[in-house]
């Protein structure tokens, strides 16, 4: 018999309410002890206001709205009790401690969802979608998580698994009961169906680039020599005075990270220390960190001062990012008589004419050109309007398993064309079926489940 688990289902810290969740056969019994009423039989799925009491003194410690979900009609498939208490961290800890004294134990990360999976309430892809919904950084990533949570991934895979299983049955039967090879017409039918399955697996896998971008976002690094306006641009993009701005060169000595959204794509923006040779020990550490950040970034924005000629330091920075995805933010155009990009490049930065397509003229001070920069950041990644996209694969694990499925099926097709034994062909098809099953959890190992659910919050 599974033990009863307890955890805080809302974030830690002071709040209006805090929800404590119990799941297991003794969930209602523990609740009855808390309310000091062994006859307490709450109607399922309805909130009941009750006082919670200390076990030793009998003193009232809180008033709580208690909701009971009777097995199997609950999230976990077990008896579940949720107590909505006042959101004092001290109080919530006290209630949880009482539950632990009543033989509950603290839930592990994702254990409520793991029990829901074990009891057939959800599949693994749907469980992962719950985590992704909680962790979503934009409306688009939340929408994709909801679609997966409602079973779109599972619904997309089920026809593939059914077709693959039917083909396996045909080949297994041929192996067991037919002395001769499959007739050409049946062989052509099997091959054609396998091509369709591999094509659909490939189509789903190819949505991962967009799905990963929406889920994880982009790391964008602002780099440049000191005093070109990186921190000013950082603040302007965020819409707040997050970074210190001063006329003194080298003000930023360490990285500053903040997040914002462009067209529903999360952007992790990093303001780096100005790149230059320096004898200052602290600043030199910041410069080295800046160089490491450049290598890890999805997009690098090299900032130049439009009011000054391009310096050797500028050219050295541009040379260092030439093999990366980068833009050139030409800042301080408010100091120039013309904001025409061609005139600016021709007059002030003639040596940069080869970068014409990468240059975005702007003024961090006035805000001019900021919208152009925002769109330029996401343009290379091929997504401009995420609201028009259908269901996307957002998880690297799912993408990897779909690619493995496609590869195994394609190898099996080649083996059929080469007239190899059905026994050899079936090895790849069974592997493909297992990979599809790992996405939804039918064939996932216990170690893999533990690794996946360790990324969940404790109360989920």
C-alpha cells in the first residue's frame, strides 16, 4: 500500500493563502485528526471551512478551506486532500509538521505527478507538460504546454504506434507461419506504410527548433568596448533602470542578467563588461567572463558608437564574433544630423559597409530604433508570429526519441528493400515502437522516470 505524502503546493514565502496537499490512503484520516473530528466526511470536490488544531494542546492554529477528492477521481488517482490555509510560512510549516507526525511523509519532487502517471491518470508526456506549464516564460510557451497537457502529443503518436504494431504483427506472422517470403504486393504495402510513419515522425521532430525556441528562449549578449552605451541599451530594452549608467568607462565589471519577451519568445539578456585591455584585476575578470559569454550566446549584439570613428578595439570585437550569430547596434544616432543608415555608414563608419545587413542604427537615449533591434534579434531564428504555429515538440527528450524512431524505421525499410530476413527487420521496428512508448511512458525505465520527475516542483 503506497504511503501518504504531503507537500506545500504553492510557492514558499508569505502570501494570501498556502495550499497543503495530501495524497494516499490515509489522507482523509490525517485531515480528520487535524480538524479534531473523526466523523468528518466532506463531500468530494466541495470546499469545507474547518478549524485546524494542534495535536498536543488542542489549540486552534488556523481556519482552512478543505477540499477532498476521492480515489480514483483525483489528480493522483488516490485519496487527495487539499487544505487552503493562510499563507504564513510559520503556520504552513506547523501544519505540515503535524501531518508528518501523523505518519505522512514529505513528497519528493514531482511525486504527485508520478503517482498520477502510475495510476493511469496521465501519461508521461502530459506529466512533463504540467512541469513546462509551471515553468513557462511566455504566453506562447504556456499555450504549447497546455496543448501537450491536453494530450495532443499522445494523440499524434497513437496512430503511429498502432500502424507500427500492425506491421510488426504482419512480419511476426510471416516469420512464424509462412515458409516463403512476403508476396510483393504485401511487401510494397508494408514498405509504403513504414515510409509514412517515418515521414510523420520526421515532421514532428522538425517542429522542435521552433518549440525549443519558444520554451527556452534565446541568450543574447551585449558586448562592446567601454562607454559605447551597453548598459543604457540594456535598460532601454528592459524598460527599467536595471544597470548602472555612468560616463566613466568600465562601470560594468560583472555580468547582469534579465529576462524580457519579444513576440512571445523569452529573451535572456546579458549586459557584459566592456572589452578592453586593462590592468584592473576586477575588471579583467569581468572581461574574461564577457568573452566566455560571447561563446555561449545564441545572439551577440556588438555595440558601436555612431558618433565616433570605428576603433581598433571595435574591429577586434567584430572579428571575434564573425563566426557567430550577431548584430551591430550603432548607438547614439541622436548625436548625428542624419539617421539614414547608408549615410551614417558612408560618412562615419565606411570600414563597416560590409556589415550593412547586420547594422541596426538606434539611440538608447531616445528609444529610436529599439523596435527594429527587437525584430532583428529574433529574425535569424525564423519565427515572427508564434500565434500562427500549431502543436510543437518543445522537449529535447521527445525530439531525440522521434529522431531515433525515424532512423530505426528508415533502416528497416532499407533492410526490406535488401531482402533481409523479417527477423532482422523486426529488431529495428521493435526499437522504434519502444522509442515512441518512451515519450508517453509505456516503456520508460525507472531510472529515466526518476531523472525526469526530479525536475518537478515538490508539490506537483
